[in-house]
C-alpha cells in the first residue's frame, strides 16, 4: 500500500524519492521533513561532508496547497557537493573522467559490487552503496511519520551503545534530552564516555560502531498478520532495519535474550480492564482495555502488533572507510595495496537511529494502510475508529449467547 523508491548517487546532482499509496487529504509539512533531514546529518563523529550539505526536500508532485492528492509524491534533495564532482559524475561522456577507483575497501560493497556488475571502476559501486542514500529514506519516513501522527502513533530512537560503552536507560525516555545529546543518548554519563571513545578512534585513524534502539508508541493491536511469512510485522521491521547501510544485526523486544530464559520469564501476561462507562464510538485508543504486564515481546507477537510499544534494536558496524586504511588488493591487477580512502565519518550510530525511525515509520504506515485502507484520510480514519470500537467491545460481544443474537 505504502511504498517508496529512491534514486541518486552520493556525489551526483541530487537524491530523489517517489512515494506511492498515501490517501488524499493528508497534511504535509515540508518543514517537518527538513527537521528530520537535519537530525540525520547530526551526531558526534560525523565527517566533513555534513559541513557541506544542508539537506532540503523539494516536494515536486503529489501535494497541492499542503495536502496530498492521492497521486505519487516526488521529492528532490540536491547535493551541494555536486559542484566539485560534475566531471567525475557526469551522466554524459566527458574527455577527462578522472582516475578510476580500483583499491578495494574491506567491509564495503566494493568487491562484490564491482564483480557482480562487471565494473573496472569501483566508483560505480561506492556512489550508490554510500549511506548518503539514507537522506532520501529519511524524507520518505518523515512523510510516513506525518501520516502516523494522524492516529497518535509516534516513532523515536536513541543511542544505546557506542563501542563498548552501553547506556543505562530508564523505562521512560526523556526524548527531549535525547535530541539535545550530541550522541543522542539519554544517559549523561555514558554520553561522555561515548564521545571519548569516538575521539580516541578518530585519533587512531579508526572508526567505531554501536547499537541504536527505535520505538513506536501508540500502535494499535493487529497490524501485520500471522497467515503468510511475508506479512509478519516482525519480519518486515527486521528487514527494513537490516537494509540500512552498516546494520549487521536486528532484535525485537528481548531479542537474543529469549534464548537464555524460561518461558515464564519471556512471555508477557495479558490483562483486560473493563472500559469506563460512557466511552462512546470513536474514543481514543488509550481506552483500549487490552494490556500486558510487561513488553518483552517488543510489541509484536505472532507477526502482529499487540498494542504495546514496538521496540527494536539494530547493531551498526564501524564504517569501513578508515583514515588509516587496511591492507587490500587492487581490483584490476590483484596486487597488494592500501585500501582506498575518501572522507568519512568516525561514528554514524546517532544518525543511524534517525534512519531507523524512518524505516520503522514506513513499515508501520504500510501495515496501517493494509489494515485500514482508504483513498482519503477521512475514509482511513473511519475504518480505524470502527476497528478500535470493535476491539473495546470484543469481550462483551463474545459473551453474548448465539441464541440471543
């Protein structure tokens, strides 16, 4: 229902994104899209490229007078660094294309990409494999987030660890504090140690990775499905987060921790609270009577959301482009060389969390539309309200004898 496609290279003229499937009548704020683009560019440990770019999404189609019109949305994010790369990245033939990149970087897409597509210049791979592409994803995710906002669904993230430094996190997160932190961490003590770890890696010409956690609050029961493997919400969330450049592992809820506990310490006890009298049609989701005493499942059971916050974590490997490059091999000659180096980040974990928010928002927007449909926002909202009323009344309806119907 909700899908998107990005195009563009790291040093090309621009990144583009096309979004399809949103209902008509959704308010779209370009300012809110740009806010997320700015958040993606931030974070302690980013490289000099972030000093050049000032990302801004130009909405080209699908929105009129601030509202979606049901047709595909197209957005353009210009690369300001293009002025320095016009010859090397020209779409048309040039007299002097520049020196090809042939020194392979361990840990990057260079080797498999060059061999798969038959390239003799690794630049054809690294330009698209670059995480610069995530700016387009964040723009798409910002639009998905504006759709979810209409139904009280909020998505946020924070840095759980960098290198060997792990934050101590309370159940309730101070999200404003996270956004003020240079590493987007709610633990002030861990924040300082994380900064020191990044500085030490930079001084050594090295890089560091870490883990970010992303949460979605206000998700209704029943998004996703248990009936087909490719409709399971946990599978969709895991695939979306795993698709982010440099992410090497994803877990939901307790994740790997479920393997070392007994079932009684893993599964979340279900509770039912009788709705207060006077709760009428269209009441807020918060009046849902179904709850759990814990959230070890991370908000998803049987491939479906269970009404608790969706909680997922992603492990981000250290960036493979090192200021002190590793030994490698030349693509064309097979000779031993030092790996290629272009300006790079030392740590991208804080920024990766923002990308994780975008990908989770996209998955949830798609699952929400698959569940509730609608060509207009009003139609989607009516379907959503009717379903939420049905959930609130499910226990009462199930207790009515069939003979009494």
